[in-house]
C-alpha cells in the first residue's frame, strides 16, 4: 500500500482507521478498512465510503440520534430473552439485533418479539414445516393419506361441499335431480351410484367408507412403525 492511500490512524468522525482489509475478506468484495469507533466497537467498512465521509460511526451515533428523537421508545433490552431470541443491541428505527438460540442473528422490532409474533430467527418455522412434511409423508399407508381419510370418517366436510355430505353431489337433469355418491380410494374414484334422495346417497357413501377406509386405518395403526 502506498503512503498516499495509507490512512492508518486517521480519524473519520467517530472512527479511527486501524488497518486495511483486502477485498477477498470483505462482504462486498471491495477494499475495506478495519476501524475502531469511539464507543469501542470495531467493524470493517468500505474504504471509499470512509474517505468520503459517508461513514462516520459504527452505527451508535445513528442509534443515539434516533433515541434523542424518540426518547420513550427505546428501553434497554440488552440481554433480555423472549422465546428463542436474546436482545443484542439497538440498531435504528425501533429495530434491535437479536441472537437466536441456534446461534444465528436477526433484526426485528421488539413489539413483535414481545408479542410472540417473532420467536426465533426462523428456524422454528422451518422445523415446524419440516415436521409437517415428514408427518404427511410417513402417515401414508396403502396408497392413502391417513389424516385425510380420518377427517372424512370423523365427518369433517370441505368448504366446497354443497350437499352437506362428503362424496355426494347433486346431478341436475331436465325434469328431476339425483344425488351421486362417490369415494376416492388409493387415488382412484369409485362411483357408488345415483339416488333419488340425499339420505340414500349418504347411506351408500357411509357404507363405502366402512368398506374401504376402515380397513386401511386399522391396518395402519396395527403395523404403525
């Protein structure tokens, strides 16, 4: 490094340049400088931004300025834990940096963290999603989804159902209507016939559930891993 470009020891606002950092070691892959702030914190900043006065502190000056604007909005949460998150430091605009129990860090508003709307860096949501996927995979048996057919047997209806009976739909003809009963087993639809009354169609559907679904559920729990 030429003496012309050497800014070691020079002050830029609250920052003092310590040593140059090669571009291979910076986040933006541009030459940077390790600087030390008057608050004691060290960080790596872009050299060009430092020389042009675009960076004058580690961020603590902005935080102090923001706190002066809104003195009642920034209680010191440092070290406090909510869910999986522990407050590390205030950043700006009511955002804090949090360290998750898994070691990762994230930024979030304290109001959302305290209310339980944000409880981790995101790994809990990912784990929950993974478990749902695993449950969906492992709770398949004999070509059928056990949760789905269990809900059907319990009487849970789809929002799109128009007759109030799962697997029964209305067939409209010119002079009359019929009720068609069907059931889907192992990915295939089995027609159970058309009936003049909803009651008869419902009976046919119920009998089919006992014939096809009950043995699958029974076998699943009998041979459950």
